[in-house]
C-alpha cells in the first residue's frame, strides 16, 4: 500500500532511517523536508501508530498534477470505478480537505460536490462539515508531479502538549535517535514539561530521570502517567552539577537546554555550553554513554566545540525547525559508543549491528507492538 506522512521540518534523514525499521518492505517514492510518500506492506493500523508522524494517510489514488479542480473531477471519476479499500475508523461522516504545497486550499464548489458524491457512493458515508469524522484529503507537494487523493489515518491518543514543550512527534524522534535500550538509565537534565521523558516512557528502560530546577512549577501540569510511572525519578537539580547522579551512571541523555534567546543564562553562552558538556561527560557511562542534544542553530558551533572538548563525539547533526525557529540536533556519545550503538548487552538485541539508529528503531518497534497488543 502507498502511504503519505508529514513530520517535523528537517527530520527527513532521521525519518528515513527510522521508517525502514518501523514498517515492513519499505521503499520511498517521494520525500521532501517535511513529508514522505512511501510504499509498504504494513497495515494502515501499523502506519497510524508511527509516533513521529504528525499526520499519516493512505494514498487512495493519484492523477498527474493539474489544477486542483481538474484533479478533483478526475478523482471523482476514478472513485466511481475503483474499489475503496477498508480503512481504520468507523465514523459515519466524512469531509474533504485540500492541502497543496504545504497550505490548505479551497475547491471550486461544483468540483467539491461532485467528489463528495463519489466518496459517499463508494463509502456509504455522508458529508459532515464539522466535528469528528473521516477526512479525505487532496494533497500536492511542490516537487511531486502528481496530486494524491488520500484518507487520513486516525491519530493515536496522546497527552496534551504543555506550554513551551517540544511536540510529541519531535520528542519521539529525538528519543529514537538516542538508540534506546531496555536497560538504559535515561536522563533529561533540562526536562521542563517532561515531553522527552514522556516519549521515553513509551519504551522499556531501567530508570528514567527527570530533572529541572523549575520542577515545582512544571509538576502542576504533569500528566498522571508521568507522576505514576515507577521507573521515573524526579529531581530538581542544577544540570551543571547534578549532585544526586554519580559519575558514569547514566546510559543516555536526551535534552533541550535553555537556548539563551528567551531567558537569561547563569553564565555567558560559551561557558554555559562548556559546563553542560562537562556535566554530560561526568555522568555518562565512560564506555557507552550516548546523548542527543537540541539547541538553537546559532549556538550549535559553540556546543559542538564544548562537547568535543569534554571528550564526547558528535556522530550526526540534523538541522531542523522547532516552532519555526532554526535548531540543531547533535547525536553522539563516547567515541567508542558511537561506533557500536547502545543496548550493548540487552538480551533482546538479536539482529546484527545495522547502524546505530536502526538498532534503536527495532527495539522501539518491538516495544510499541507489545504496548499496542
Ligand atoms: C528549553 S526548556 C526544555 C523544554 C523541554 N524540552 C520541554 O519540552 O518541555 C529548558 C528547561 O531547562 C530548565 N533549566 C534552566 N536552567 C537549568 C539548570 N541550570 N538546571 C536544570 N534545569 C534548568 C528550565 O526550567 C526549562 O524548563
């Protein structure tokens, strides 16, 4: 089946690595900065569960790219002739949407009516302009020479994102990039609303440490599952010293330190990045410690120098946008760890080493399928 997914801008490389281990028999048909069309034998239900997809769709049919109204009329003709596949979702209503080159677009009323009739006839559903219902989207992408007619897949239920929090999709991407292992002691020393911790909680772990100097004000908005998960330890410690965390005791850090753009830092930026990096270097496992660090793109060269001066290696760099702000993601660890990958002696790691991110994804996928059964 053919699928279309949208994801946070700039994470295309991470997604391409990750997807091949998340869905079966995967091949890319089209890809740009924030979306991908791919073929896979996986079911729509499986694709709907991809945690880092902002939206996921089944591509029902395509036409060569013409005007949106011409394409809509062509889709009506195709749908009258073509069998409509059974898809997840049981609501009796549906609505049409058009999303062309990244923006919502409108359809000529005649072309819309015609297409609505064709969808009704094929699915037995009625038009529902408001509220919860199935959505069929006409989608065009700037560099794709066809227009797609797609059915949107239901989104998994998720906890509401707190103010200032990184989105669930990006949080899961960053956690996945850390090659999570079932025996990890995981730390986010600048955990804020807990969005990375929540994503990490979807997976097996030995311990999940949340720390933030402002724990008390964030705690009020914690979802119940964060407060109740026995693996989670809550700390309110300065990330530059972390007095309760002993040397070399952490397997993996995924974090988003203050950017120094919206708040004052306790030290000049360069000194702050050095102190953060030294603190990572102290608490991370001396052989296999890994990290994923999200920072403002402006500050990335300074962070890189500081991380490397602290004896940590940057294995991959991704340029992304966070709420429209240019940001950089560093994926790395101890020089030996970036070659061998995490999860070193986990008994579920049966596959031969495939490259660091893929090992994490297999673990993730196994874990997710266990959770969703
Ligand atoms: C950019 S925010 C992290 C946002 C988080 N990723 C989220 O999605 O909610 C940075 C966080 O670091 C915390 N913070 C700032 N300085 C700190 C320090 N020295 N030690 C620990 N936490 C600190 C702030 O309270 C803030 O919650």
